[in-house]
């Protein structure tokens, strides 16, 4: 019993340290990648001065943020305002607890893994609302309510798309879902669900073409307008870490997780497959951001309610019929 | 890192919740300390100008806690309806094999009712973001 507890504690703390280090480095890398991708799409070079290929640029930026003053605006809610950045960063880190990086590289392979990630990603909505409300800034509040409306609207088709995969495996456990894709990746069987998932995930992370909540040209910066220094930094890191999480979940649900294509592993370790696929998906999300214009708000909401939700419900019923017949 | 197989009285669920709790707590401590260090090392030169809410340079008038447009409330209500129904579908999806054709028929009926509800909202104009033309 004692050894179980110690090993459990050891695993947790070790996992946490690795996750913290990885998530921060990963977010810094993704910010750099985003700027490079944006630069090349707009026929610029992007960051290039600090370090090789400008790789150290975001680290320098981060250090600068630590040195900046944490401003609390006048008549802001003094209790809610400081905890909003913590609230936005905590749930995305919890997601790492169940991500299946490789067959033996899951911190805790819970039987409700998929559910856990979506339950905690719902926390982000609360954090955004708390941040926007507490700032006492009209633009921040507008950005926050738009963001909440958008996030809740896209959460439903997202969940339904994931359910059609769960239906095939009969389990919420990530390792079971990935094991089910040893021969064929689920996006070949469930192309509609995969597409719905990717669109909704882009919307959930508040990225263009769904970046109405922080539409720079009309709302300053949306819900995080008033946050300065490291508080803003945490919102920023949370956004990029969240991008990694949704891409990693897409990889494990639809793109075979740690498996190579069609059961061919080519001698490459599982974690390499997993990370490669995740980063390709992240690149696609960035590519989309710098290619498509922003949607109008009513178009955005109608896309979810009038198109994605009926489609995902229909997809679920069709999946159920096909599973029964086959 | 080998997955720990829980032994004896502990079900796989209990250490899971415990682990989640400890993990969440440690994350909060980490993020909190990060903010504390930033607040400690950062500059501290407060001024009246700095603490004014930034609304594109225009001096803000009154409180920002204004009334929301009504469609946002509608979205929240619809979300509640559909999300609670999602919870039923979740439990059905994991036990799909055991439930057989009867389970399938019941849930298909349930989803059909959901779609009917959505169509009703749509026809009634609950999903419209513009004010509707007044009916005579």
C-alpha cells in the first residue's frame, strides 16, 4: 500500500514537472512558429534577430513580460481580476494528465479521459467571463460575452463529433480509442466527425476565422484588454497550450495517436508519430488563421446552430445504424 | 512510466480523482507563484492615468456593467437544453454494445426529438440575431 502511494505521488510530481516544462517551452515555440508562419504567408521573414532563426525571440519577450507592472484598473473587481489568469491556465494544464503520448507515456490513463478534457475546457469559458466582467471595461465585457456565446455554441457539435468516435470504441479511455485505430485511422471512417471536430476546435480556441471575441479592429483585444504583464502572458500561454491540447486530442481521436499510417510504424517510436501529427495539425490551424477572413457574429452563431449541430446529430445516428448493421 | 495498476480496495477511479485533485492544486500553486514573482519583480509605479480602463483612448463614461443584448441569454438557455441532453447521449455511447437494438431505437427517437426541437427554435426565430419584422 505504501509503495503504491509513493509511486503514485512520484508519478504525479514527475509528470507535473515534465508537463510544466513541456507546456511552457511548447507555448513559447508555438508563438515563434505562429510568427514565422504569419511572416512567410505575408511574404515577410518573421522574427530573425534573437538566436538562430529568431528562436529565442519569444523567450526574450517572456522575460520582458515578467518585468512589467501588473496593473489593476480602477473599479475592477479586486478578487476576480487576479484569479482570472490562473483560472484560464489551470484547465489547459489538467488536459495533459490524460493525453496518450505513447503506449506507456500517459500520466494517468483514466477511464473518463475524453470527458475530463472537455469538462475542463469548459472552465476556460468561466475564466474568460470572469476576466471580461472583472475588468470593468466595455470592450472587455463585450469580448467576453461574445466569447462565451461562441464557446458554448461550438461545444455541442464538438462533443457530438467526439461521441461518434466513442460510440465506435465504447470507451472514454484514450488508450482504448488509440488502440482501436491500429489498422485504420478513424478520420477515414468518420470524415464528417473529423471535419466538425477541427472546425469546432478552431472556434473553441478563439482563433481566426472565429476570433470575434478578440477582434482587434473592433474590440481592442477583447476579454484580455486590461490584463498586463504576466497576467496577459498567462492568457497568451493558455491560448497556445490550448491549441496544442485540441490538436493532440484530434490526433488521438481521429489520426491514430501513436500509430503510424495503416499499422506501419516504420520503426519510429510512438511519441514521435504523436507529436509529428499534432504539430502538423497545429500548423494547419495557423495556416487557416492567416488565410481566411473573420466571420460576422451572426454568421458564426448560425454556422454552429443551423449547420454543425444538425449535421453532427445526424452523423451520430448514421454511425449508430452502421455499427449495428456491420 | 508504467501505468500503475491499482491494487486491492482502491478502484481505478478513486486514485484518479485524488491524482486529479493533487495535480490541480500543484498547478494552481505553480501559476500563482509565477504571478507572485512577476508582481514582485515587476515595476510598481501606479498612476491615475494607468489605472483607467483602456477604451481606445476615449475617457470611459460610467460603469461597464451594462445590459447584454437578449440573444445572448437565448444562446445560454439553448446551450443548457442541448448540453443536458448531451449528457444522456454520453452515457448511451459508452454502453452502446450492451443496449442492443432497443437502446438504438430509444436513442434515435431521443435525437429525433432533439432535432425537432432545434427546428422549432429555428422556425420561431430563436436563432436570429437581427430583430424580426413585426408580424401583423
